[in-house]
């Protein structure tokens, strides 16, 4: 993977909306393995991998993980081994899983409660064979992932300066919270006045928000930024109202919204992340009577999941 996002900006453009100015930033266009926020984060982990003497990639994620697909693709592009520990409960036949197999990664499926121990044992086993494994946390969580979205925030600011526009809101799907943590660190560092709202795709507010706050604190501490907890807390909007029936499961209007988005704008949105977040954003806008504002929505990727959805026949109904 020779992605250098310093020289690459994902496109941002306005789509038709009668109430607000809604812009979409196409993170799904990052030019590697169907892109998405996991591709942006992966670049930072791979730089770290390259700076040491590592020879095996080990990571964690479910059969629908975009992160695992991308790491597996990076490994195949370099001809190195990739081991994926996967919770057996979440084992579905998905395009992401097919790609992981296609890229030749070794998938170890274990019950979710054994995941941690399996990772530890695997790393030890590899080391005892004289190998040097590099572990990437599930979803590309951690300071390197946060850094990727601090840099994305800078990219958004560059766009604003160039186009003489200010986004009042930034919305996106929040899962492990790394994307959100990076964006909020950016807002905090530049002291910008706007609302950054993560639409939860699974976690409840208390748990999800705490993890985002932890990630923000970890990052700011690492670079010795002064920490004002009150300000950070107020900047962190973790919205769990639109989770629906949980991870990968439907909320109320997701299907209609996904279908209409593809029909009218030619933009694929999956139902686990991007479609759920977009639908949540529309509800949020309505419930809070937001009008005449500049709103940025991050399309965080997940295109193979869109095809799972489409193949299920939901798209036709
Ligand atoms: C992982 C993922 C997210 C959530 O990102 P986090 O940084 O884990 O919060 C959103 N959208 C897509 C398509 C993803 O794959």
C-alpha cells in the first residue's frame, strides 16, 4: 500500500437538499480497497509497521469488518502474512469475508469471550517461532487511528478556507469512536465553533462517549496539549438515539433512505454504518429544527457491505 494521503484529499460536494446545505465528503473514494475510514487509518498503522522490523500483521474484527478487509489487502499487496482473529458469533457470509479469504489471510474464529486470550497466545506463538508480529487493534483504534482523523480534520479546514465556507455541523457514523476522537481533537486544537456529532451505530451513549473521551485524552496527552475536560466534554456529541435494533440491524427508515440515495445521487450507503448514520442525521436535523446551515456528512466507506445489503434483495423491496 503506497497511499500518501498528505497528497490526496477526498472529494467534497453538495447534494440536493431543500432545508440545509448538505455536503458529503467521500472517504469511500480513498483509492485503496474500496476506501473508507479504515483505509485512512490503515495508512498510519502501516507506516508504523514499516518503521520496525515486523513481518506478520495480526488484527481483530468480525466477518463484516471493513478494517480487516483493508489490512488483509495491504498484506496481500506486500506478500506478507495476515492473521485475523474473528468472533464466531458474528460470522456471516459477507463480501468483506470473501475478500479476506481472497487476499489469503488466515482467519481464526473463536467465541467472543476468548478473543483476547487467542490474540495473546497467537502473538506469543509467532514470537516463539522467531517472527515479529505487528498487532493492529480492531477497527484501527488507538492514537494512530486518532491521528488519521486529526489530519482529516485539517483537510476539512483546508477545504473550508479554499471554498470560503464554514461547516456548522459535521456528522458521521461512530463505532469504535476513533474517527470521532480525531475530529474532536482537531476541533479542540483549533478551538473551532461548530458541532461534531457522531451517530452511534451500536454502542449506548454512556459507554460509547466514554471511549471517545478516553481516546481524545490519550491523544492530547501524547502530544502534551493542555487538557480542559469541561470543554472536551461539551464538544463530544455521541448520539445513540438512532441505533435501531443494534449493530448491523435496522432502524426505522434506513432502507428507504439507502434506496433513495442510490437512485437519486448514485451514492452507495451500507445499512450498518453510513446508511444508519445518514438516516440518523436526517432525523436529528428534523428533531432539532435545523435549517439554512452548512452540514458536512462524512461518507466513511463500507461499500462491500452495501452490496451485501443489495444482494439480500432488500434493495428491490
Ligand atoms: C468502522 C466504520 C465506522 C466507524 O468508525 P470508528 O472510527 O470505528 O468509530 C464508520 N463507517 C464505516 C463504513 C466503518 O467501517
